C-alpha cells in the first residue's frame, strides 16, 4: 500500500523542488573553505570518482589542513554502556574511575549483557575491566594478581569509583573534563563544557530533550519516538537530530530575514521555501539514493526476500517520522520534513551518515 500524504497533492511542485538532487555543490564547498580561512585545498568534480578534495600545495607532516564542526552526531545506545562522552563533541568526560565504575555498575544491572540493535556487548572487555580493578584492589593487600579467578568487585567499591572516592594508579596522568548536565534537565545528555551544552541545545537538543525544560511539543510523544528507535534502528535518532537542526536553523534564518525586511516574502503554507531550502542545504548537499533503496541486504535475508525487506525498512522510517512529528511538529517545516509519502528527506540523510 502506497503511503500518501495530503500535502503531496497540494504542493507537489514545491516538494519536487525540495527532493531534487542539489546542483553541483562546488560553490557551497568553496564558500565553506573560504569561511574557515583554509588555504591549499579545493573540492573538485572528477569524472571517474565523483567529487573529492584535492591539494593545491604541499603540506608539512602533521599540519592541520581543515577543521570544522560536525553537523549532527549521536552515540550508539549500546556504546553508552561502555563509555561516558560529551553528547556534542564526543570527548570522554568525568574521570578514569568514573568511566570504569559506571561500566561495572551497568554491568551489574545486566544492561551490558544483552545485545542492542545487533551490537553485542564485548564480554572480554567487561572481564578485563573487572579483572584490572580487582587486581589493583588485591595488590594493595599483598595478594598475587596472577590468579585466573575473577571475584566480582563489591558494589561499595564500584560506587566509590563512580563518585571519586577510590583513585586508580596513574589516573591523574589522564585528566578528563568534568561532567556538565543538560540544560533541559534530562538524564540522557551530558557534556564536557558549558559551551558544548549550549551549542547542542541551540542546534538540536532543545527539541529532543526529555527534561522539564524541553521545547518539544510533547515529551510523552518524544519518549515513544526514542523507544521505537531503540527497539528498531537507532539511526532514527540521528535523523531526528538532522530534522531538529533544520527546524531550528530555519527559525533563525526567518527571524533574521524578517528583521531585515518590512514586508514578508510570499510563502507556501506560511513557509518561506527559499529559507527552508537554505536551512536544509548543509545536509542536503550530501544527496544520495533513498535509504531503504541503498541499505545493504543483511546476511540472513535471502535475495528473493529483498523487496519485502526494503519495504519493511521504508515502513519503519515512515512510522519513526510520524512519532517524531507528534513530538516536535512545526507547521512551517511540514512541507520539507513531514511529507509522509516522501520520507526521502530523512532517508537521504540516513544514506550519508555513519553513527559515531
């Protein structure tokens, strides 16, 4: 059954413009390189290999050529068990003791023993962490560390690691930034600095935060969306960030545009299409085929079932977008983002990004 959205029928030409592959993006990359004041590189189109970055001068060994911030990124939920990182720049945060203590604590709860989205916890790593802390604890009491037996670390010791009461040898040689909490009060996002917390909040997290200060339309709906993503494919969490990024960028562009003009420009359904296209440009520049058309066929799926598999993936994306729509719906961005038949906007993005 074809997934149809009423807005498709009313604004088919505008939707076609939004879904059209971007024109050769060389000019966009030229502006980006110039804005970052980078010298010696050029993005060019190559007939055999597509677009690429070419050096126009010689560089010294270890010379920094180009540095830019990522647009959006997320940490695999399964990887969150192994390490605590900044939700914006993904730098390790807390302390060595907190990292190890937190992992052992979650392991005690059984969280690290199950697979998630096909990612199996590495039991050998868990045992290594437990054994390392155990050996350090034993060595203080003169016990030999050569024994192959493993004794679970007492919960009191695990908690002491987490709250900083127990110090591991030489951990002061590897200091980590202190943990900064989410501005919205959720217990999912943590940061290495106030700057990262504020930047993430302004760029996407304010709409995706489940805390009391969340700016989402419905925290209940948002929790349903997150649950669906965790149970199906956590790449939808990344797509949600891309969509939130676009909504917030559009709002800023529109506010700036209206402050500069006395009369608002003609709009479609209250939306300035040119500003919407501009807001989406950083992500749409990586246009590829739809996600469900180019995703690799899993090893356990027979080739004869490929069509069914891709249809199921498309339906998952459709369901995910509907859940997200209830959580962060923005009428002005509906044309671009929430065309139910055209999940392509998020699918193009999914095709271009690998999760951190």
